[in-house]
């Protein structure tokens, strides 16, 4: 099982800090890590080799002491050339997970870690004032299967080994998110999924690109340089890792800071 070590950070909204500065003012708490977090888990090689069951088993997260909660986490490689990897943490719904909608949460900002939404807003875990973790009383994960992804590459635990793997401006991030919505609606993989009798139609209603709904004036920028195909790659690999959820309704949501 994968052990996820959480760096406990206190967040406060910090308006007006400017481009690419964190929207959350941080206070780092000195607290020694307990145990060995081990090595990062890269799941794409297992998926490519068809070792789905092994990948699921390795990605299962050991619950916090005193809690019994099923979840899975790891890295999905979205660009081998730049070694760009997106970090995800997935929580199947506690009630009827086989039928519950799958909801992808993107924190926004842009550049805010989705772990903020997980620990501070609506995830199953809460970080308390004395730096311990407790179960949230009414998490979204009761009736929804929540997928938290640190997006874009470079946000939170997601990383790349090459500067070309980053979005370089706020407009770039907005365009990439807009392209992501467009790309997901047009991609052959999702058309095939929607065509399956047992699959619910792929939903993107309610998704905001970023900021004040910025979007590219033309789709002529839609090229291989777009980071959207990378995000699409992450979703395709996710449903390959968890094929039992591919038939469920799927929604994308988040917040804009």
C-alpha cells in the first residue's frame, strides 16, 4: 500500500499578491514526519504493461490511525519527454460507489493545489488546529466518488523535469483549461465511451476555464503544444486504472480564486 505523508500547511487567502504568487499565505509548522514515506509511485508503467490489478493495489493509501477509509493516490505520467507527472488522490463514495458519480475537483487559482479542497473544504479529512487529522463530519465523499488532481503540472505535488512542461502565464493556463474542455468533448476516446450502452454521457456542465471566463479568441492555438492533451491523457489513464467507474456519470468542478 502507498503511504501518503502530508505536509501540514496553514492557508489564508492573500489577495493582490500578483501573478504566480500563491493565493494562500503560508505558515509552515515545524513537525517531524512519522515513518518513511517511501518513493513516489508512478502508475503509468503498470498501466502500459496491463498490470491494472497490481497498480490498484500499490496505489491504495493506508488510512490515518483510527479511521477506515478507502482511497488511492499516485502519479500519472502525462509527458514522457519532459517527465511531467500529475498527482491524484481518489476517494470512492462510501455509499453505493459502483453507481455514484465521479467528480473531478480542480482547485483553481490558477495554481492552487486541490489538496486544499480535500483537507480544508469538502474532503473526508480535516487538519485540526493542533496539527492532527480527523474525519470530516459531512464530506462530499459520502455520496460522490471524488478525484482530486493537482493541476496544472507544477502545482502541489505535480511536477515536471523541464521548463517546457509548465504553463508560462495566467492567460496560458486559462487557454489550456478551455482547450481541455474542448478537447475532452472532441476526443475519440470519450466519444467511444459515450457510445457504450452502459455508459452515462460525459458531462462538463458548470466548468469554468479560469478567472473571468477567459478563453482563446480562436481555436487556431489548439496544437500539440497545448497542455490539454496531457490532462486528457491523465483522465484516460485514470479510467484505465479504475475501469469499474468508467460507466458512472462524470463531472468536472472546482473554484476560482
